[in-house]
C-alpha cells in the first residue's frame, strides 16, 4: 500500500471542497514586544466573525499571548474573546482601545485556531461557534496548576513539534490485529515508518480481547513508537469506556488522557492542558475531542463514523469525521476510520483514492463471522408461508431456542418502551393526543395511553378520523418484546437494555437479551445467536440514510455473535432483499459502494455537497436574490416545514459539486454576514451538509 505523499494538495479540494495547505516549519517564540493584538470575539453574530485590533498594555504584555482568553471593551460593554495573534503594527487608523483583562495565560485556542477557521469556512459558520466546541470551559484552579508552564508558538499558530521518541515513549508490542486484514500489514508498516497512510477499516472485532478497541489501540501504539502522538474519537461514553480499557492494557494508563463533557469541567480542562503542554501525546474522547491539542500528531482514528452522535447538534453542526479529515490534511497525519459497517462517505474516500480499504478476505470472514439466516427469503417463505408477516417467524424461534442451549441470545428491536405507537382499531390511523396531536403510547400492559410529546394521559380516546374509541398496538417496543419472550422461554432470565436503562456487560450464560440499537450489552465469548427484528420499520423511515442506518445497526449487532464455526447464527426478519443481502454475504463495503453509485446517479450526498436554508418565505427570497451561484447548483424548494424559528417557515435545498463548494459556501457565509449587519429581514438558518435534510 503506497502512503500518500504529504505534499499532495489536489485531493483535499476534491474530497472536502477546500484546499488545505500544510503547516509551516518556521518557528519562533512570540514575546510581549508586539504592541497590538488581534482578538476574536466570543460571539455568534455573523458580522462580528472577524478579528478586531486592540492595544496590549505593558502590564499585560507577558500574559497576553496568542490563544489566551481575554476581556475587551466592545460597543459599550465587556465581552470575552481570544487573542489570535500579536502584531507589531495595525492597519486601523485612529486610537485603539486597550485589552481590559487577560483571563488566563494558557494559550488554549492557539493550537486549534487554524482548524477551527477551516471548519467555520466549510460549514458557513462563525469561528467562535467552532471554538466553543473545541476549547473546554476554563477552570481557574486548574489554570494555577499550569501557571509556570511555557508554551512555544509557531508563526502559523501551531505547537512547536518535538522530533523523535524518548525511551519513555516506546512500548514493545507487536502489532498483529490489523495484519489480519488485507492491506493491514502495509498500513502498519508505513505508520511505523513515520509515514501517513490513510485507511478505512471494516472491523470484525465485535467482542473478546481482539475487538475493535484493541485494533485502534494497536494503531495508536504504533504511532507512539514512531515518535508521534495520536487521537481517537468515538460516538459515546460506552464506546469511550471500552477504548479506554483497551488502551490501558496496550499503552498504559499514564500515556493518554480522555476528553469528554460527561467527565465534568475540571478533569476535562486539566486533560486538555496536559495535551497542550505535551505531558501526554494521546487523546481519546467524544466528538469535541477531535480538536484535542495533541503534540506531533501522527494518527487520527474515528470509530463508527456513521453514528449520528458524531454530528454536532449546535451551529455550525460540524461532523467529527470532517474535522479529523481536515486536521489530518493540515497536520499531515495518518488516518484510520474504523467501523463494523461502512458509510457512503467513507466509501467515497476509498473510491476517490484518498484512502485504502482494509477488510478481511473470505477465509478470514468464514473464521470469524456468524451464519446469517434471512427468515423471509424464498426458501423460508415456502416452508413457512407466514414468515413475511410474523414479527418472529418460526425459523427465528428455532434459532433462539438452539442458541439458548449454549449461551445468551440477543434480540434487537427498533424502539424502546412497551408500546411506543398505538393505532385506531377501526381505521388503523395512528392514535393522536387530543391536546397536541402527538403520538400515543403505552408504558406497560394495562396502562393508560399517554402522549409521547406532552405527557397528557388520554383517558377517553376518540379517533378523529372514524370516531372509534379503541386502540391497538401498532409497534412493539423493547419492554413488550421482553415480556412476551419471558413467557415463551420461562426457564431463562430476560435482560432488557434500552432507553435510560442500558446494560454494558452480561455474564456468559444462557439468557435472553432484548436491546435497542446501540444498547446491546457486551459478553466475553459473544452471543450464541441474535434475532434482528423490526427491520422493515428501520428500512421504511423517511430518510435517504434509512437503508444505510439499518445495515449499520444490523452489522453492529451481528458482529457480537460467535462465528459460524462456533455455532453462532443471526436471523434477520426484514423483507427487503437488497439490504439484507449485504448482511447475508457479510459485505458492508459492497453495499456502501452500491449505495454511493445510486446517490451519484441521482446527484445526492455524499456524491455532492448540500446546504439547507430555512426561514420565512420572504426572508428566503431576499437571501437568494442576487446570490452569485454557479449554474451547476441545483435548487430544490422552497417547501413548508415545521420550524420553531418562524411562524410560516420554508426550507430550500442547494446541491453543488465539491469543485464549486468553496465558492458556494463562501457566498452563503457572506450573505449571512451582510444580512446580519443590516437587520433587514428575519434571519435565515443555514446548515451545510446536514445529515437529516434528505
């Protein structure tokens, strides 16, 4: 596998829509002699998204270094901000106001400033919004712990690199797990040689000592042994705990830190400063950890990039995958995207040649993957005519019964709760709340139907369509499924893992485990069998990503089952043959390739980039009037949508190529700023590459 040359610059514009230049090696220690400071305001107002010059008072000169938090006077009030750089001159004519206060001498924003700018430009957002995600809140007493530490700064705003590895930075551990994949040995070799290979890994490590976390830990250890740092991002706290345990075993507990908002502000800020000062060179965490100030970054890893939790819910709604890809280009580091399934975005990286595909050959698959049974294929339908209509066909019951003879059996269901959806018995329309028209649900057998939106108990239901007063269960949740299976298999314990009650680990003995996607407990030797129920509900969601998300959930559950050689069997009940076929063949890469080809044919993401504009019809018309867009940009809409920001909201979608992306996004960002300055219309909400727009 040939590693990508660090000097290649044509691929980033193809993949991301923006060219990225490598960082300069020209390094100097900035002093307090420069009398001016450029300050970035901590404000989400678009027209304030620029630097403002201030004078640095002599008494603040030593503390006021690039990246530090400061207080400044602006428009008659005191505002917070970050120093972007110190300057010997200013282009502003007239008197400048002085900095009011240096909040902290720690240059927390400096190592992430350039990446934050790139992300803000890519997503038509403001720099301060990105910094709010990238830099953890300040904790004063933690600042005092690092008060005497110095931090050299490069001209481009990055940390001064250390070269080579000390004896304390090396661990003698032979990398073997990645070599079991085709191309894995070459990836490890180039990474160990200090090069920057890029790979998309389809992992088979669902359980045991050689699971996905062990594979990522192995790659991190190789990067450390090459004298460089590493960064790994995962979707949630459960994945973070698994990765942390694997890293402790392979790298050592004192060799890395974790960055997660769930840890609280003090540990998170302390770990951030440890990275900033080079005390450790490995960071793991959830999505905001993508900006971790790792010294000498040599490898970025991302687990399960198809998980929606990796998309920031606040403006500018950046995805951790794109943050890491931009950062890898800018800092010239290796990339490892790993998952049990494969997203269309990851497949695009492979097909454009930006990354290599790492996956097991057929012999390795036969030795690790379980047998997959499609309960609704032509053969099973002939044997059991009710296989396509029953929620748990007879063949699936046999799989569960056989599996319980040797170990736990996993039952994956689509939704939590007892009966999350009810319908009218007379007309089969969904039962709605009489107060807010929200969906009615049952929390337990015999309970009063309750609205899932407002919580109103519907004691006297009356269908608005036909007037019937009776309801039926339209969708069974994890609670109802667990209750039914408990009666069917009274000799075995039933474990439910869903909603607010998620179980991380179960004993390796026969039991029925009912779980929603993402809440499946781990078991030491894997599940003896798994039933994947409610597949048609997942596939019938109104989303472009419905089939991709269903496959991701299926593979994430199926990989927890023992190999076919050990008797492991997975039964999937969905009727859709194309989506199920990829699971039966265990071919997530092939499914992603077909999905990408279909989207490319009809011009849908990720074959193209998109922007969603939401606002009142009048404000949208003014926003689009005179906008300098290429002729190739496809406009869809506007259409009416439910939106709390406007009484009569509409949405308009723009589809544009990666080649036109820089120009289009720049135009959107400038128009946002211009309208913010003039206050002539209601604001238009702009989201670039939204995952839920189509």
